[in-house]
């Protein structure tokens, strides 16, 4: 996806009330479970980002009826999925675009059926590790042919799976979900042991679709047991606002003097709010109001006011609850007094890009002191951040949004290349930030 490079520049304070786009994790799952279920699922507030649209197209290719009914009052779309109680074989390659969540969850779901399915994705996704999903699926009896190191494109053949009890080697909700979705069709089900709890949307949503999922605490982790051969029944899903997207306007307000921004309807699932906890520890003026239950998840309005932040040491065990938020935390840390130490974040190196490497490169080019190692990043903040750089995002949406937010508060403008990729998770980002008073514009060509 290409689009003109964007430049963010400082232009006074930010203020207003906005709604975060629908949660990406929940949107993918609503479409996939809707397609696996029997009957109709109506999804309210589906995130209409590129990643989720790929999953919608994939579900149609597996035989589900997938239709956009119209816009949702709370943003995003109203979608109808008519599930056929299982997957049929797609006649073409399933292209998941940029979406790691999409491809890994769909591989798990597809492995439950006697089908041969070829998966691919964009440049970034074709470089990401799929072995973490193929390993447990293989132990259940699925087979595949893939590029070296289990990279996409790959063809997966499933069906007639054996039950599996799998201990996650890395804290990954995507791997957990893939095993559970495969186990749904396996006669003996599946069990996942996670040493550190990861986002639990799959477990919650399986229950909403009528499945029995038993979760027990085990030390600091969890054991999740799904009996096999369970049938899902279509239901209604209301998608809450994505805390990972809300993070961008909230941090922008925290680092831009005089700002006050409220993001409404933000998902506050305990396994997703590590960033809010960390910002609170940094001294952020955050207020959580209007806390309510929406479709089995806690949501609330979150207000951020400009704050003089202080560096902190982020507890490594918090990483799964804020894994996608480290890039924007690093931006907040650049404006904080002292050092912010982020350890136990090696997983960031295998996201849409190597997010540690790109944040280090981007922040350094903006004059920020930052150091890194295999699984850590340390940012030393300052009252003023220079900016004045053109940042390479390698097509990573969160790297692009993080540096644009930095540019809104830095002394000199910051330009990001490939901003088109922002649409994978936050299609209205630029308009939303402009609505709050942010100055984000297409890069002006250099004078000849
Ligand atoms: C997701 C899990 C996380 C996260 C991703 C969404 C999910 O990935 O980074 O954006 O919806 O399950 P991992 O499971 O690989 O940590």
C-alpha cells in the first residue's frame, strides 16, 4: 500500500472527545467464530481496517456468508456472518495481507478440517515466524509444506486431529488461540498452559458462542481446557474500542502541553491495559470514567491531560498486557524525566517489523537517547525532543503512528514514509488526530 509520506508538526494543544476504532483482536475473532458457528452472527462496530477486511474475505472463501450491513453508530461497521458450522475448502490462496493475528488464528481454525489450504500474506507477513503455530498443529496431526523456517506461503492440511495439551513456549495469544480453535474440531479437544496470561478474547468469545471453556489459575499463569467436538451457535458481538489504538491520541495529549483528550468506549480488559498502568506510574493524569459492561467486556471513557512524565522500570511480566504499546510508550518515555526501562520485550522483534530496531532508529534520528539489546529498550527522556527527521517505518502501522505522535510534540517536524499501512489497524487515524487539533499533513516536496 502506498500513500504520500506524512509530516506531523507541533501546533498547540490537543483537545476533544473521540472514539477509538473497534478492537482488532476482537474483530478478527468475531468473524472467525461467526464463520465456524452455525447460524447468524451480527457484529456491531467491527474494525474496518485492512487486516480485518482480509479476515472477512478469508471467511467468505471458507464458505461463510459475509456481508456488510452498513455503518455502525459507534463507528466501524455492522456486519453479518452466516456460519455453516465448519469450513469448506477455498478455491484460491488465502491472502491475509499484513495480519499475523488473521493468518495464525485462521490456520488454527482451518486445521480442524480435512482441507488443503494455501496461505500467504504481504512482504512483512511472509517474513514472520509461523513455526510457533505449525509446531502445535503438527503435534495434533496437521501437515504442511512451507518455505524454509515455516514461512509463508504455506499449504496446510488438517482434519482428524488428536487432542493436545500444549505449554506455550512464548507468551502469545495468537498461538493459544490457534490451538484452541483447532481443538474445537478435534474429537478430544485441546488444552493450553500459558506461563504468563495473554489476552483472553478467544476464551471469552468461545463462551459467548456457546462453547464450554474451563480456565484455572496455575501459579502466575493459566490452564485453558476446551472439550472437543463442541458446536458454536451464531450470536451478537459488540466490538469495544481498541486500547492499542486509543493509546495514540492519549499519549499525544500527555506529551503536548495544554492538552486534554477523551477517548470513549475503550476496552479495559485487564490483559490489555498494561500501558495505562505504566503511564499512571509515570505520573500521567489519566481519568477513567463511565465504566460499563459491553458484551462481556469492560469498557470506559479515558481522559488524558498533559502531564510531566517520569521514567519508570516497566515490570517485564506486564509485557503481554501491553505488547503492542511499547512503541508509543517509547515516545511517551522520550518526553519523560529520566530513564524508562523496558525489559522482557523480545517478542517485539517478530511483530509487523522488528519494533525495537525501528523505534531505536527512529528515536535516535529525532535526537532521543535510546539503547537496546535482544529483549530490552531503554529510553532516556528530556523536557524537549528535537524531532526533525524522516523516519522509515518498514510498512509498520504502529511505528508510523508512534512517530507522528512524537512529531506533534517535538521541536521540529517529523515525517514518516509508508503511512498507508496505518489503515491496517486505524483507518481514521489522521482525520481523528486532525480533529483534535494535530497538524498532520502530506509531506511537502523539498524546494528545488
Ligand atoms: C494478538 C496478539 C498479540 C498482538 C497482536 C494481536 C491477538 O500477538 O501483538 O497484535 O489478537 O491475539 P502475539 O500473540 O503474537 O503476542
